[in-house]
C-alpha cells in the first residue's frame, strides 16, 4: 500500500431493536503525517462490550481509548508487535478497572483492530467481532471467531453444516478484560489493492446477515450507503444486539505513484515484518510426513524389504529437498520486506459477493412489507422522498442496472426505517407518560386521609 492511496471510511454504531443501551465502541485514527504512517499506519477498531448496563460500555470504551494511545506511542520493532502490545495493554487496563469495583468484576469486550500500513493490512483481534475484505467479486473473512462454535469446528468435533444450538452459538472463548492476560491473534500483512474495502463489525451484524449479503452490499454501494443498509437490514431482521459497522475503502493509485517511487519514501526505509517466517500449517505437516516416511524407508532398507524401502527413502528425500527450497525462498522473501509478501495472512472463510436476483428480490419484499405497515400504523414518513426513490429503484430494475437499483432501494428502505424509529420512540414516550400518570394517581389515592 502507498501513502498516496487515499483511505475513506464510514462508521455507524446503532443500539439495535432490543437493547436499552449501546455497549459497542469504535475508533478510527487516520495518519495525517507521512512519517507516522510509514512507521505505524492507519488504525481502525471495533469493540463489543459484555456485561450488564454500563459495564460493557465501559469495557469497550477503555479498549478503543487505550489501543490507539498505546499503538502510536509504541517503540516495538514492527507494526505487528506494536499492535499486539497495544491490545494486551487494553486487556490489562480493563482487568485493572474491573478489579477495583465488585460490580465491574470480569467485565469484558471483544476487539478487532485493522492497520493499513506500507506493509499491507494487519489485523489483531480477540472475540467474535470480525474483519472482512471485499475485493472484486468475493468477500473474505480475515479473522477467526473465538467462539465455541468455531473452536469445535477447528477441533473437528463439529462440521460447518451441523446444526448448532442457538443459545450457545455466540458463546465466546476469548475476550479482553476478564483475565489478567489474554491470547491475541495477529495476522498479516495481507496484500492491499486499489479499491479494496474492509469491514469491521460486531456480531450484531453477522448474527443477522450472511457473508455473501455483506459482500454484495459493500461491493455495490458507496461506503456510507453500504454501512447504513447493513445496519438497517440487521435491525429489520430482529436487531437482537447492538450493531456497529466500519467500512474503509482504499483509493486508487495516483499516476505519479504508480510509475515511480516517491522521492520522500525510499524503498529501503520502509518498515519490515518482524515476525519470523513460519512454514505454515500445510508445509509443516508435509515436512513431518516426509521425515516419518524417510525413517520408515531407512528402517526397511535394513531389512529384506530393501527395494520398497529405497523407493520410500528416495521419495522422502526428494520431498525434503523441495520443502527446504520452499523454506529458504520464503525466508528470503520475508527478509526482503516487500509489501506483497504475506506472513501468517490466512483467510478463514470466503464467499461470493456477486449480487443475486434472490437478494434483490428480498430487498424489494422488505420494502413492500415496511410500506404496508407504515400505511396501516400511520408512521410519519417523508412520502415524496420515498416515492421518488422507489420509482428510481423500479426503473433501474427494469433496465437491469443492479448497482443503481440497490442504491435506490436502500434509500427507500432507509426512509421507511426512519419512520419506524420515530414511531417506536413515540410509543415509548406514550408508555412512559401513562406509567407516570398511573403512579401519580396511586400516590394521590394513598395520600387521602383514612
């Protein structure tokens, strides 16, 4: 990634439809200084607090306040190490605060952090909040859910298609705060290309939208519109939790930057990965299989089965030579520090982000149902604006202009959702007023002389 590539972002944090307070927090820190960006990079964070009432809010707020402060002051060697230490410092700060008050004990929060640096995209996370990358026609999940469901799948005790108990689906296995120490996952650098979009979100979004749906919306719409439609759909499908979405878009390469290296940024001075170059799980397994086969072949050579033993030993030796060459090549590439070299940059899940007819039909169905309820319950709707947008959406659908159709349909839904929120607020106010009136009446009755 280059400094000249402008990064734009959109953020929304919504209370949802069932919660009384918002326990999510987020932070975005774009570098305004070239030297700071070269050493650290742009930082994005989403945290989903856990605990009753203000406890979760406090934990997530401490996380998004502590991580940027620690990250940009770090003197660690490498962005990965600086991010790791920053998240660990946030864990220590939350744990300490929780230890000071019995009501705050074991408060916690999930956390996902994304750094866009000269090396590429580096992620750090704890919990089940997620980071996605949307590129062209696919969406990739860059983080592993620290949840019971995902851990069982990794252990081979649960297949991805197996039915999982809904009440245990979001049981997380790691979080910041409850314990004095925590295991943090640091991944990357992932390559960053012009036009890449990154999504950081709490599970209030992923609990209601599937990966392909997130990919379709983020791929087709401008970042502000896409973040709003994501939150609206999560709420319309139940809104069972707070919903926080941060969408960041990496700009195109400028002509001058793409043809030459900026005189202010010498390639030799770019920060280099500080993590050791591991072979990765596949190559490590292949290495040990080759070693075992070599041992078996060597044993067979010392017995009457010397011919098959020789074949096994020869094949394993060739495999070990190939693996050694791969290791040396990878180690050399990592040492070079080029931004297109990835270290532990695993994609955990991938799906298509191509817009489907079924999804567009679903949006139209949602709009139609909202329209019907709005009329029946007399919501306060900006009907002229709604009529204009829905007419534009239908015209775009007839002309097979998918991107425009989704944009206009999203705007029409947003107008109706605005009326829904106003209606719910009015109902709550009426309910509170009626309760207050009943209480006053009871008080007056109790105050009467016997």
